[in-house]
């Protein structure tokens, strides 16, 4: 079993606060001031529309403020993420064995110069890295030191939204299977001296999670390789992380499970029913709640979504997952008492909220259009799990694209639905209820 790793002023003044500002308190103050301005201008816009005096200029003003709130909120989320990633335990104070220190030194030398390849090869076959290289293609490169692997994974946590919100488990094999307990065990009450009748035995079902191989091939100049001041591990991690994150981002949402993870949006009833029985999730599909409108999101639909999850499946981490455009749509919604459903963050470490639950931006989620699923609600850490095979493979190629040295870098990654009971899909549909 692997290890779980534990996601005011006038308009001119508002727009002068840039989303890339480094001060999280200033960003929080800015988004709160902007939201106060937004509420005032949005109320004015609604009154003009009701009076039959809709003003294009006023609408544009509201949209500009709304967009700026989105930028500021995204900046706050990014700063919160960087603080959280920087505080993950287990990175400081780790002690390498003498053999691992020697391997890191040899690997660094090989990456820079191509020398000492025999040492690297032997370490992967029978030495310190042999256990991490089992099942790897011997022609596909050598396993990078754990520190290099960690640098790539840490950078992915900063740029890959699903990695921030899901559970992550390290595995050493080529895949991962989980045995689900479907319950069904019998029980009952008896007196002290009464006979104990035989009870039913629990039922179990095995489920195989889908894996695939991520790859990238950055090119590095000899000047960089020969500069001993450059952290070559960090440099290569920076070169591959955006490419890896882009591919992962698609797969973790809508991947079909063919040589890639199966995405969190791919477990609806229709998709699961179309699969052979042996490939369906043992706990069933993700249940859905309709928006109540074929045109988009509605306040009542969001309320229904929250209350569809049983209390025992609501956690402190439960929240809404939607893209930035849907955030902007929800920001304009009010409840029956005239209160806005969306509220800004009030302190560092906290996201904005919708109906009192965290509002988390998840790029790649569909827009709120007919029959789409623009919102997921619940606890993603309990619902979706990402599997990282320990060991990044690197192949050094100094010949194909001279004067560059290419580094074919690959990493095996899996992902899939762990427990559908902790989330709900919110589908754009005129139907009502679940």
C-alpha cells in the first residue's frame, strides 16, 4: 500500500490592484472592496433593467468589476497554494543513505556530461535504484534520484488543479487495484447464553485504476549543462512541469482510461452503464442533481446540490469545483432574502465561498451550457485519487538535435474515482431534483 499525501473605492481604484501582487492581505482587502463595489453596481444594473432602462455602459462596468474579482480571487488561491505546498511535511530533515548520495552525484554528472553511464546502469539493475526500476523499459532511460522526482511532483502541485484537490498515493508497481467492501455482513442481538446463528458474509469487489505514461522531451544547451551554478534538477523540472500539467489536467477531468487516467467527470450513470460489468465502479456512478434550467446555473439548483449529499458524506473539505466563467455567473446570484450566494475570502488560507462552502476554481470544467456538468460539489480528496509511480525515467540524447541535449522524461501516472458517495455532479438540465 502506498502513502497518502495529504487544495469602498471607485472602479479606478479597484482596477489598480493587480492580481499578481505578492501581498495576500492586500489581495484579500482588494477583493472585498471590489465585491462591495460590485454589489452596489449590480443592484443599480438590476433596477435599471426592471425599469426598462437597461444601460450598456452600466452592464460593462459590472462585468469589468466581476472580472477583476475573478483575477484577485485567483491570485489569493495561488498564494494559498504556494503556502500550503511549502508546508507539506516530510521534505526537511530527510537523510539519504551513502549509496543514494553517491547515486545522486553520479546521476548529476551523467546528465551534465554523459559520463559514468555504466554506474547509473548498474545502480538501476542491481544497485540502490533497482527496486524503483522494476518493470521499467531498460531502453527508456534511467530512474532519477528521489529528490528529482519530488521536484517535478512539487512543481506539478503548483500548476495542476486536480493535484491540489485530490488525494495522491505513491505506488511502485505498474498499476493499482483496490478491494472494495460492499458490506452485506450480517449481525444481530442475542442474550448472553443464546445461540449465535450464522450471519451473512461481506461481499468484496476488486477495481483496477487506469494508468498511463506522461512524457516530455526538453532540450538543454551545453552552456547550461556546463554551468555548475545551475540546479539542473530544478531546471529540468521547470521544463517538463507545464507540459505534464497540461496533459494531466485533461486526463484527470475527462480522460477515458485508455493509456491514461480516467477523469472525474467520466463516472456518470450513462457512461458507467455502457461499460462491461467488470469495468464498472463497484460503488456505482456519481449521482447527479439538475440545475432546474436548461439555460444554465440557478440559485435553487445550487441549494439542491448541497443538500443532496447525506450529512455523513459532508466534510470540512466539501466545496464547489467550477471554472472561472461559472464563478462569475454565480457571483451575480442572490437567495430569496437578497443575499449574494458568493462571498469573498476574509483571511489568508481561506478560499471564497458559495453558500458557506469553499468555491474552488478548477480550470477545464465545462461552461454552464445545456447538458454539461459545470459544477462538482463535495469532497474531492475523498472522491478522486491520483497515483504516482515512484521513479521518473530520464533518457539522455545528445545526438538528435545538436547542439542541444534532449532529455526524454517520462512518468507513470494513474487516477480514478475512489468513492462516488462524497461528490455530486450538477448537470445543466430543466429537470428538477436528482
